[in-house]
């Protein structure tokens, strides 16, 4: 049986595991490694974020956001509109063209912009995201704005971006893009 990690030692280990991970780590997997409850790990993540550690919670788990080391990736913000049933189609079009869907954002009349981190890069990520939506009886943020929402997307090159946006437009999903 693994030794229960305590306090600062545990937080240092959690941070190390996140930095070394090649994919998101769930709260449950971190808890199992540290031999503590998931709630303890959630508290640790909160404390680490309070110390300005760039940790992001995604549908797939926690991710350490390594500083950008001169990446030549292209980022765009796109404005889309579709029904809940077209969410999968929208995401598949993007990832099938090599696009990362970094977030989703809506402009709420009372709260202003509400943003949720996604970090969806492939069909597996889509399936996890949609499964969590179903398991928790959640609805897309776009339901607050009659289907209109924004995504920050990231591509390796202009051609990927152009092809994906062209297909979204053909499907009637893409409204506009900015920056």
C-alpha cells in the first residue's frame, strides 16, 4: 500500500506529476497516486493556483500550462451558432482538421463573458467531454445565448485553419471570426 502523502510534500508531488504529464490527469488519478481523497487534491490544486501555478481544469482532467516556448501556432477566435445536437459535429470538424479547441465563451447579458476551458484536440477528447455533459445532465454554455458562442482555436498552419473554417461555414455553424 502506498504511503499517504501529506501537505506540502503532496502538493509538490502533484505539481511534479502535472508538469511531467503528456495528457490531462484526473483528480481521481492524482488522489490515488497520493493515497488521499479527490477532495484533498481539489484543495491542493486550489492552493497551487493561488501560488500562481498555471494549472487548468479541463473536462479531461488537470493540465499544467507550460510557458509558450516560441510556438508558431496560429490562434483565432471564431463565432459559431448551432443546436445542442450539432456540438459533436462542430468539434469533430475542428479536430479532424488538426485544430485544438482551447475554450468556449458566451456573452451573458448580466455576467458578461463566461469562459470555460476545453483543450479538445481529438475525437477521444470530444467523447469524454460529451460523456461528462451527459453524466452530469449539463447543457452547453451556448444555451444561455440562443446557440451563439465563441471558441479560441489553435492551428499549426493557415491551411488547417482555412480548411476547418470553410467546412464550418458550409455546415452553417461558423458565423464570423476575429483576431
